[in-house]
């Protein structure tokens, strides 16, 4: 089993993204350019490297994608 923390700390940044996804047992929410259509920005919900849901947020000019800023807030009201 790979030690992912060691990999992230000791691998040059340009090589880090050549590795597969880091395994997670939690739910991940993210925002990214849609891999199927570069004109779309999507929000996704992922669990154990499987996309459960995704929703298109907006359409963009791909040439301007590097200028887009997204703020994402997650509220957790579950009490243990």
C-alpha cells in the first residue's frame, strides 16, 4: 500500500498528478471543468472515487477558464 502523505510531501508537484486518485472513505464535493465538455463548470459529489451525482453550474468560454473563481461552502448539521 502506498503512503500517500509521503508521496505528496516528497514528490515534485509536476509529478504528483500522474498518480491515481487518493483513496477516501468520505464524501467529497468539488467544482471543476466538466471533463466531457470544456464549456461547462460542474459540481460533483464523489464517494470512494465514484461520482454519485454531478450538476452543471454554468457555461463558460474555455479560453477564460483560468480566470474563474468559485467559493464553495459546506454546512454539516449532523451531531454525534
